[in-house]
């Protein structure tokens, strides 16, 4: 995980959504901890497939093939989750907050910095141990598309950066 600063270049999948007058401040991917659940599922299914393969009632080759084909489907699902994570970005610009996600169906959520009336971040115990948090933003009683962002890396630094942009030093 790397904070992208103005001197660096953000991925093209992010740059296409920036306006000409906007300056990109920070671009981060969601924390890899978002993949803990899918990793546990793929490893658990591998263990289950291994155990089922060695049980005596699985004597036919067809049953064995079905077990391993099912595990292969779980593995393909896991690879899909990793690919989705690789294109999932949270972007802080000089004018707004953007969230981009989706591999095939692209979704871009944004909130102008001027509309943010309340912002906080939360960290669970696991989030403190692994280094991620959740941003919760409110906007003048309106429902926003970008109101909650989970698995944000470096939440303290990003929080300070956003607050510094909302309340600039005069």
C-alpha cells in the first residue's frame, strides 16, 4: 500500500475521473484485509476438498472430479475478488472525495469537499492490528453515495489530510 502524492501518477483508471482543474492529493487502494474473508473461504474449501477426497464413500472418479471442480470454482471466485480489489481506489483531490470500484461494471462515487459536514473514522481491534479503518461522512442531512468507506489504510493520516482540505489554514 502506497500513498500516491502529487508528484506521482495515479492509475489511468483513476485519472480519467479527475477534472482538469483538480489536483490529486492522495490515492490509495483499500487495505488488503478486505481479502481476509475470501482467503479464509478458499483455504477452508481446499481443506474440505482434501478431506472429502480421502473419505471412503468417495470411491468413484466422477465424485472426486466434482469435488475438485467445485474447489476450482471457489478458486476462480477468489481470483475475481483479488482482481476487483486491485481496481478499487479511494481518491482525495483538492475539490472532492472519490471512490472507484468494479472490474466490469465501473462505479464511481464522489462527494464534494464543501458538502462534508461531519467526518469520522472508526477502527476495530482487528483494524488497529492490521492498520485499516472506516471513514464515515455526512453531508447536511442528505444521503450520499460516498457516506461509508471500509478498509481504508492509514486512517489517521488520511483523516488529517481530508480535514486539512476541508478547513484550510488561512
